[in-house]
C-alpha cells in the first residue's frame, strides 16, 4: 500500500480579495514569492489519514507566523483521493481540514478568522493511477484573502 | 432433478386490473446446481383494434427483455413460434407448443380505445402440465403507461415462477456524469431497465448518493453547495428541491427511514469528526446517535426502522457497525480483512450488502445482518455503492472496470452472484438507488 507522505508548501501571490489555489499538476518544490505575499500552503497526507507529520507541523507553524500578521480570513479545505467511498471521503477531508486548523490556532492564528470545509474526492488535483500522483489528491488547501 | 416452486397471488390495483392468481405449484428445472432457463413462448400480443399493433409489439419487446435479464427464462425466437395462437379466449393447443419445446406460454391481447386508453390482457400457461397458471390479468391505463404495463407482465411471470417478489416496475435514481465534462454531475432517474432517463438537477452543484424515500417520490441526497456538503431533498414528480432545514453545519450521507418519520445523516462536528445524527422529519429536531471521534458515515436503516448499519473508521480502518436507531451502543459486525464501505440493509432485513476493499481491489459482497456468512459476489478496480432491488433478490452498483480513468457504469447482479448485467445509460453513471415497487 501507498504509505509515502509527501509535503509541500506554496507561497502564492495575493491577486485579489480571495486567492484560490487551482488544482495543480505539479507542486513546486521552491516557494514562489512576490511583493504581495500571502501564505497559502497545500498540506499533503498519507493514505486514509488525517495525521500531520512532524515536518508538516513545523511548516504550518511557519505559515501560522505569517498568517498571524494579517487580518485576512482563512479558509481551509480538505480533500481526499478516490480510495474509499465518496461519502467517507467528505468526512476524511473534514478531519484533515480540522487538523490543519488546530495547528494554526495553537500557533497564534485566531480561530474566529478560520473556517473549514471539505469536498472529499470531488475536486482532485489529478486523475491518475500512480501512488505518487494519487498522493497529490490527499491534501488540504489554505485560502487566505 | 426438479424443484417445486410455489406460485403466489399478485394484485395490480394501481392500473385498475383484475388481479388474482391462485396458489399453485409448477416444476422448475434445476440441474447439477445450475438453473436451466425455462423455455418461454410469448408471441406478439393479439391486437384487438387496428392501432394497437405497434404498442402490442413494444410491450412484448420490453417484457421479453425483462425476463431475459433474470437469466431464468429463454425466450423462443418469434420465427420459431409456428403453432396457431387463435383468439385470446380460444383454448390453447398444448401439443403444438410442446412440439417446439415450450415450457411456459404467455398469451395476451391489447385493445386501444379512442380516448387513448389501452387494455392489456394476458394469461400464463404451464405447457407441460397443460394448465393455466392463475386466472389471467387485465391491465388498463393511458397508452403512455405502456412500459409500466410491460414491466408488470414481466413481474407477474417472474413472481409466479420464482415465488419471489416483483421488481421490474420500479425506478433507479443515480448520479449521471457528463461524458465530456466529468465535473458536471446531475441526479438522474430512469425505469429499472434504463429507459425513460430524465435529469432532476441542473449540474450546477456536485451531487452524491441519492436515495429514495419509501414513498418513491422524494429523493434525499448530498450536494456541495458553495463547496460545502449539505443534505437536500428533491420531489421527483415536480423537481422541486430544498435543503433539509433542520440540519446545520456540514452534513452528508442522508437516508430516510422506511416509515418516512426520520432521517439519518453524517454531520461534521467542531472537532472535524463525523457523527451520525437522527432528524425527526416532522418536528425538525435532531439528536446525535453516534459520536466517537471517528468518521461515521453511510447509515442504512433496517426495514423495521429499529436499527441501522453504518461504516466507521473507529478501529483505524472502515468497518461495519450496527446500532439502535433510537440511540445506544454500536456493535461491529464485519470481521474480515480490508475496508468495508457503503453498507445497504436488504428489504427483507436478513442481509446487508457492502463494498469491500482488499489488496487494491473492490468487491460487492453480502453478509447476514449479524455479520456472519460473508460472501463476495464481484471483483473489479472499483465496485461500489450497492443498492437493493425492491424484492431483495438483486443488487445494483457502479463499476470502474480496470483503472481510475474508466467510465463509471451501472451493473446489476443476482444474489447468487450469477447473471451480472450492465444497465446502459446515456451518460456515465454512479451511486445508484433502487425505488420500491411502484403503485
């Protein structure tokens, strides 16, 4: 079974009142920075898990540091790959979003600024076969804007 | 070896029919554990008015296809049907039908009246025993209902020969996925044989897992409204949809109880976990039935409304649990390897169908309601979301045959694991739910 944990952080430009990260074909390995910076991480998870790795937690601590300096509202959307049922994956996406929220709140981001949601496996980053490719669908997207 | 099969009485009240088959017994044919189909002669129904010929032929085509789909009947081709049929009330010359190896004869007539009403009469004969089965049936209704009449003929034959309940005159609701844009998904409804497809939602919102209420009119489902899961209800007779007002927060996987009094659904709590909640549909009051820090989902209510089965990852991976629908402890019923998902309680209450994921393969399986005697019926890359036919003798589900990019399609399979049939749909299809028998 696929047990690899992949983790990435994106720093995307704020291009308007609300920045939505579209499904990506390739997750950049180096941060993107512009003069108008908002931290918008994509956190990836192990199969059928909402547990954050220690490195994921440390990356989220860094993200929390950036987000706590702004007043932007923050939306956290949990996703899942297509393993398991569509309904279960809505629940799994919610657990993943809540796990990310809890780390941000524990590191200084006001809970009142954060909302979480889940779309399960309804909006995959990739439709693909390989384990590495499916892993990109097991993600949480953070939207600040 | 022969097997005695009991014939039950049936009624066709909805279409103003003359019901009643007497209780009798006929010989079916079972050889070496394999059922040999009965040889059926069903010549074109006699047209009793000039403009009934077309609809008579169409009725024949539909009920022939229904019977063939069971795997229990072999329809003798029209060109082989050489015996003289005579008028509807004329006595059957059994020896002529025996000469062409007929075991079952279906003889009928269609009359079309000037106001658009059609009257369909038919009788079923045991050719070898040289006797009529029951007393015959008359169906009467508007010509637009001809397909339903055809399904009722098939139901009558099936019910008499097998002793099982009817199921052809029913509908299936499912998620239709656009072939050119898989993001566009609509709730669709069709007859049990795939005919008369119509779409109930526009495709603006992603939709999941529609389920019929027992009134066969309401369908409850999950929609991603503004990117968030909500429970919705749609009236299939007029297409009016509305959110289930008593639910707040994210909710999904709804099912309505067989008596229509309450619904169960998953609801995401503050911690991000999914509880099972019960909503009284009249008062709107809701209570939490299952809350254990896990993902609890896909409840399916027993036919007596007293219990429900659901999937939970409480033990670390998805397993099936049963709990009282008024609250109380849940008991795990699945015990094998792998993950158990999408349970569905059978209409008779004795079985639970499910999907099982093991070694990267999906299976449709059935088990007793206490979890014993698990049996897997299918294997594929994805076989998911089983739903029961109204008589509890067949299951519909969706399949992706070989990989993630395969088109999802609907299939049905009998409880014996034999006779798997594709149900053709205009778009890709998933998440089926079978209605009860139409009235």
